[in-house]
C-alpha cells in the first residue's frame, strides 16, 4: 500500500495516524479529509477522495511507542506498553473507478510487563526489542473448522506462566537505585526459545466469519544481552537499536512476477559497538557479527549492504543475505554443479564517509537518506538511560527541546554506487593480490560475486535492461573465482569446477586463461587438475583441438599421470595425436602398469592403424582379465553424445574380431552398474547398425550371457521375456540370425540354470517334426529349454508365445509345456492324444507326479480306453500304451476295488487280467 504512518505528539497526547493518497499534496492539492479507521465511506465522496489526502485516525487504548509496516503485504504492527496491535491493510472498492485504502484492527498480542522499544514486522514474523532483549516470533495459521470460528475470536494463551507462581524474569521489579541488577546473557534458538518465559496471549478483534484466520505463536529466537563493563566503570549506554526484518523473495520469473513466495527472511539488530544478523526463515542461525570502530547510533540493512551511522561518519559493510538465500533457493549449491561463497565468510568494510552529526538513516532503492544536526550537542541524550531505565517498567525519556526551532538540521539523499561500478572496483582491487596468491584475492572476488548475486535477486529487475549486464558480470565473477581456485594452492581447490561451470566458459577457453603458450614447463595446482579431470570424464559435446588435447596430455603427465589412460578415453580428446599419447602411456606404464593402461594403448594403436601393436597389447592379458579391465574405463567401448550412447572405434573392431570379448565386457559393465540394460540395447543396435525395432544377434548373445550371471529377479524376468520374444519372432518369421550365436543350447544348459534340460516327451514329439524345423533347430531348442526350466513366469510369457500356436509340432510342445506350468494337465493330455498320442504316456511319466498323479486314472486311462474302443486294432500305439504303461501305473497306485471300478464293462478280460493279478498280489504282499 502507498501510505504513511506516523506517531504524533500534541498537547501531551500521542496519536497514531495514517496518511492516504498523500501524493496529492505534492501535486498541489490542499484538500484534506480526516476520518476514523474502519469508517464506512459513502459513494458520493468518490470523486472528492480521488483528489484529496486522507488522514486516518487510529485510536488506541494505550499510547503507541513504536510501529512497523510489513513490506510484503502492507499490514501494520503497533507496539504499546504490554501489547502489540496488528492492523490489516484493506482495499475498499467504492466503485469501479475508485479503490480506497483502510485498516482493520485484527489481532492483539498481550505481553505482560513488557515495554517494546522497537518492533519489526514482515510476513507474520515479529521482532521485538527492549533495552537489552530481543524476541522473534512467528504467527502461524491454525487450521480451524467452521464450528470453531467463534472460539477463534476469543483469547488464546500460547505459553503458560511458570507453574510455581514465582516471579519470572519480566515480573521482577527493580526498585533499588543503589544497585544495578544484570541478568546473565542468554541465546535461545528455535524450539529452545520457548524457555524465555515470556507469556504471550492472542486476542482476535475481527468479527468472526467463515474466513476468519486463527493464529498461534511460534517462538523463533530469544537473546538477552548485558550492559558493557570496563575497568573504568559501568556503561549505562548499552542499548539495542535498529531491529529490522529483511525479506528476500523467490527469484523473479515471467509467470510469477506478481505472486512470489518468501524465500528467506533475515533479522538484524545492534548494540552500540556490535551488530548481529540472523537468518530466521527455514533455519534460525547467526550469520554475521559486525564490529564497529566506534559507537553506532543507527543502522539499516539492505540485501547488499549494512549502512551504519556513528557520531561522525557513515559506514558501509557487506552482508551475507544473498549467500544464505541462494542456498535456500537452489539445492545444487555447494556441489560440483554450482557454488556460492560461504555464509560464514568474514564481512568487509567497504567505505567510510564523514558527516557532521548523523542522527537518523533510512534506505530506499539505491538511495540512502541521512538526517544530520550540525552542532556539538549530543542528541543521544534523548536515548541515554538512567539507572532506572534498566527497570522493565521505566519509560523512555524524551527531550523537551523542540527540534523544529533548532538550527543546523540537514537532510542528505545519497545515491549509492551502482552494483556494476562497485563490482568493477572490487575486481580491479583484487588484482593487487593476484600475484602473491593469498586468500585476500578470493575474499574480494567472493564479495564481488555476492554483490552481483544479491542484485540479481532484486524483484525490480524482472524486465530491466540492467539484468542482462548483471548476468554477464555474474558469469565473469564465476570465471574469476574459478581462476583463483585453479591457480592457488587452497584447501577449497574443488570449487574451481562449479565456478567454471557457472561461468559458461568452454574447456578450451579455460585452457587459454590458465595455460601459457609455448613448450615451457608449468606448475599446475590441484584445482585446475580437478576441473580438467571432471570435465574430461563427463560426456561433454566439446572436442578439443589437436594442440589443446596434446597440452592436456602434458598437464596430466606432469600433475597426475595415473589419470592419463582415463582422460585419453574422453570424447573431448578425440583429436589427440595417438603417437604422442602412446609415448606418454609407455612412460607411465613403467611406473604404474595396469589393464586399463594396456587397453588404452591398444585403443591408440587402432587409431594409428598399427594392428601388430594392437595384437601385442591385447595378448598381454587373458580375455577374462581384459573384460574386467573395461570396468575401469567404460569409455573405451562407449561414450555419450547429447544423451545418446555411441560405440567407439575400439568396440567396432571388437565386434568384428572378438565379439565374445565385447559381450563379456558389456556384461561386466552391467553387473558393475557402469551401463544400464536399455543403454546396452542401444549400444548393440548402433554397433550393428540395426534399426530401433530390429534385434541384432550380438544383443541376443548379450542377453543370454547376462542371464548366466545376473542375480536380480526383476532383470532376470525381463531378460527371459526378451530372449523368448526373439526366439519366437525368428521361428514364426523363419528368420535366421545374421551372425552365428556365441552360445549353443547345450552351452546355455550347462552354464545357466534358467535353461533346463529338454524333456524326453518334447524330444519325442520333435523327432517326427517337419524337416523345415531343422533350419531353426537352435532357436527352437533354446525356447523349449527355457520353458523346461522353472525360471520364466509363464503367465507373462503367454502373450509372447501366441504367434507359435499353430506352428506344427513346435507349437504343440510350447502349448503342452505352458499348460503343464499352469497346472492344466488334462488339457495337455488332450492335446497330446489328439496330435501326438505316442508321446502321451511319456509326458504322463514325466509330469504326472505327486498331487497330479490322479490324472493317470481319472483322465488318461478313460481316454485311452475310449480311443482304443473307437479305433480298434487300427491303432497299435494306443493299445501298447494302454497295456505297457498306463495299466501298470494304475495297478501300482490304486486299491483292487478302485481298479476294478475303472475297467470298461465291454473290455476283454484277458487283456486286463494280468494287471488285476498284479494289483491283488501287491495287496497281499503289503
């Protein structure tokens, strides 16, 4: 809201007034309207209200002592003796052309025996100071149901008084003039601040409605100080001043220009010789302490600076608000991605300007408003307490002198130096420390960086032309800090990486900044090597030139030779001279040989076209050791470009010459979490130049090899479905693999428990199959082997197996295997008797056991008898199956009476008699 609130004194009476539409006075209008707060305005006054200033009288039961306006929503907080009164800003719509500002008293905070000296109010946070105490509170909304709305209007006590009924610290009456009683200093943060024993009672003064807000108090901070003491006596001038709450909103974006949430909140307060800055947003903590060179009179905090006036000058200090707010806003601060100078960084005094008799100071945008009195009179007499002022019930002493009649008052409006200009000055000044390599250079550049960062957070910069200039300065400051952490031997050398990343500089540009031209030997600090190592190990799209790549080789050979094989595999080093690389690798190999180094030499030999050297290097280790060697550096086989996995020249060569090693290496990478399953799919498809929907044989080889070693059930089931799908596709489409599979069915059965031995009845069926099935015998047998094991979840595989339903004997075996796994034995027997009766008994012997054994006499025996009756002697296979196998099993398992009941009434006695005798003899023997 655009209004002015004052505390005015006239005829020994104190008034609280708000001036609305006050800009009309500066425009020449002399019309003034006086009204009471909450007074209903008639629409007939609308035209008049547009052109006149309104003075809103705000009556209070007690004289106002201090006020504070919320910078977020315009609400007003008034401090009185033993209470705080909150007024909510209202926008009254008179008509469509006129909206008038008004206030409504909404809440009273009762604080017994508490006389506030200053208050600060922001986003329902309240900071109160007395002479030596600071209390910070937050009004939190309480979820209220509709039936509790009326209850909410009544007073709510938020802190019980001490149970013993004894005097608390704020009920203590100090009446003795002979003594000064000081309590020990206390600092309570967060939940501990409840222990301050300052009871607060809330009284809602709004009319209760459905939309009435109900609050409770949360204590954030309590701090008590003691008066300064020295060998020369007791200092009665110790008194808190300049309490302030500073909000920092979320960084502006186009879509949230008008509605931005509070990001961070800071509270500042000061003693005569020291100031304190706290963060009171997500976490309550002390950020900075400011030591003044002389006694301070007043201070004002801004997002970029702290301005302090003393008896003779204006001082300016840096602040850490932007550093704390940056960490609240961005979770990636303080990682290898982003960085920000620490909140605990020592503060700096930027400049001191002399003034005669500064009395008061305030801040608006890029202006400092300073009130001075040019005489020798000590204006602080108005603030100086007597000994009685240490009492909680003492009132402040006001000067009886009329300041309007006094000469020598001056008002200064000081334009602060622009952020960019001050940033340039700080960067130039930091260069004086550049060659001596001290922390001072980093400190100055950090201050400059925070200065720019704070300016970027300014809400008014959303559409400002200045913002782009600030962003350029921000990137430049990041580059300067990256240079410092790269050049200097500092414990925070790792910060070179995030600062260079935020600067937007390419690796080539960083090399030009830090590496001198020519062949002279340089010393490279840890920060620079750390930056290069991480940048080269990431999948960047940047390719270094031949000269830059060779220079990087030299840097690592001198600074960190163990990393040489790894950085040579980076896509950024694609243009490196391979012969130069081999020379460096041979030197390193003498000191620290490794499999990765040998593989890297082989890679470089391929680039040189020296196959003899390549074979020599690859023969240095067994194939299994070489496969494990790729775990140490996966980029020997693949690298990413714009998020896509691409095979290297090494991988292409292995595909042609040693596909088994390539598959084994990829399996090792997967099992060591160096490559995901989907990435491996893309890798093999690109390697074999296959389309997205075509599966190369090398990928199937990888899936089969991975099944041998993989132990994760979820991945195993996924792989089983994939290989099943591929086998089915080839069989149904009569498609042969483009390359010879690396493993046969027998290899898989012997090495992988997910492939089972093929059942005899399956072999029996396939023995009378179509000659055309022989062309796809390997895929058919692998599929049958998979289904003969217990690993694959058959319910998930059924949709995949659907294309083989009519595929002759292959389809029959698949159908029966699936029904068996699903427990549908009778359906399986029906299918066998219908299409391959000679395999029915073989199937029954294998599958009908334990709980399913009853199928022998409940299903198989009646079916065989039925079919034999229909076919007679024309089907000897059925008769032999009935005689040789089925009746023998039934006679062994059933009682004689049960066996007799199963025999057909029209059966030949001679045919069944031997089995009846066998059944009865078995009974006699038992």
